[in-house]
C-alpha cells in the first residue's frame, strides 16, 4: 500500500523543535532552524547595504566586536553576526569612541530573565541595557511580528539590541 499523505505534525512535535538557550541571567525558548532559515534569505547586513562612512566603520569593527560567549550565543540561537538588521551611529563620545546601536532578531520567546523593554508612566517605553563590558551593552526585547526586522512574519521574536562603542578606523572624515 502506498504511503499516505503525511499528516501535519502535532503541536507537541513542533514545540519539540524549540530548544532552550541560556545566556547570562536569561533563558530563551529558541527556534534555531527557523532563525537560520531566515538569515539564509538575507544577503547582507544592514551596514553592508549602506554607503555612509559610519556604516563602513562599523563593518570594519564588526569582526572583533563580539566575544566568545556572545558568538556562542549567536550560534546557539541561529543569528549571523554579520547580518544585523540595522546599525545606527548615535554620536562621538567624550572619550573619542563612537557610540552605535545595532539590532538583531531570532525566533523564540523569553522564558526567564528580565524583559528589557520598560513601560514608562506616560505610556511610552524605554530600553534597559545590561553592561557586558565597558564598550558593549545588551538588551533583549520580546515582540510579535516586529515591523523593523527580517522577522516581521514571525509570531514570537526576541530582538537583541546592542549599544557599543568603537574607534574610528577608516580613512574617511570622522564625524564629530
Ligand atoms: Zn549608513
């Protein structure tokens, strides 16, 4: 007898594809396969798609920006560190370094640990950052179908936002 058409997987099987990933005080339920498949559809990171000097400077720094624990975390959740959704140059700090904000996403949920999106009294929200070292802070923000993301079709998403400072290393006019 020929095989029957495959039935849709039961919900429990779908959830079993999710893995738990721990990072510092956070625990996430992660859909690594889905995250990897979405990053595969992305040709380049946001900084590579921009021609401004600030983004070029970020691309140079990017290779050495993330330490081993962070690289392992990216690997465990399926994020490609060269494919940030967005890079934003904020300003030049008094110490001469340049402050940037960068965004990544992965498919998953926050199981335990602080939601870094803080609702303020006036109905707006702000972001609370965790300092990883003197040049790098991170925030994790759970969301649903985030508009500003490669993951705008995914129901459960965790956004990663870094604030980081890097030197100006490229041979182009340094912003003040
Ligand atoms: Zn740019």
